[in-house]
């Protein structure tokens, strides 16, 4: 039976690398995959490159807030059988889209693998993460480490000088290098410490 998977982590844990490896594993066995990634400003049926930090890349369908995953996959699946759907940056999904993805699993019996962040820079859940935590069959944490060596499960947003930003919109377009993954202890410490101390931490990185 197919299942809906939510692979979640803090920033820079290798989510995209894991997605591309999983897609490759299917393709290596002659199976067909469909990849999605977020582009909230895109129109339907556009493609965007998924790129991992270690240099792997692949072309993916861009999804935005209006994308109807179920209808798209039904259409593609009718022409040529799909064996797996993989969604990068799934934290941007909305509730209906997560339910749509679960229909792909339950009605079409195609596994759906979603990869994304659990929380934003304030440690609040993203919409997609919230609904995937509620609807996914399997929750799998991908791990990365804090500068102290503990598991990172929080994300700090920093400015170009390495200083922590405490306010702002949940989404910062094109700002992947403006985030640092840390453990919960250091997330709280950094948010509560004077700016002079946070600056010293990031100078030492
Ligand atoms: Zn730490």
C-alpha cells in the first residue's frame, strides 16, 4: 500500500539531496517519478530546477498556492504510469493540497514523499508542515547538527552580518543562506541574548 511521507528537518539537513536520491532509486529500476518544488510566483505547468547543496539537480514542476496536485497527477498518470510523487519545499503547501496529496496515495495508490522544514525562524509551524504532521502516514526526521553538536531542530534567521533577526515575514524569498540551524537550547539562548553575544557566536562559526 502506498503511503504519504513527511520528511522534515531544520535548514540544511540534506532534504533535497534525499529527495533526489529517492527519485533516482525509482528511476534506476525503470520507474517513473514526478517532482514538484515550490515557486509561489509561478504559473501552472512551469518547471523549476531542484538543486541540492552538494551539487545534484533535477527539473521539477513548480507548484503555487493554486496547484491542484490530484488533477495534475491523474492526467499524467493516465498517459504514462507514475510510481512516485516527490514534493520539495512542502512546508509551503496549504491544507487542501495536503489532502490532495493524500488522495493521490489513497485513490491512485501512488506513494507521495514530501520534504520540508518543520518550523520557521520563530519556531512556528509552516502551513504545509502543520497539515502534513496531521495527515501523513509516516513522519521521518532528517537530522543536522547545531554548532554545539546537539541535534538541530530550530532555525534562526540572520542578516548579512550574522546578527539574528527576530521579526519579519515567515517567508524570505531566495534567502536560504540567511538561516542557521541550531538546537532548541541555543535557539532560545540566541533569541534572548544581547546582540553583541549573538554576533560573537556567528563570527566564530
Ligand atoms: Zn546547540
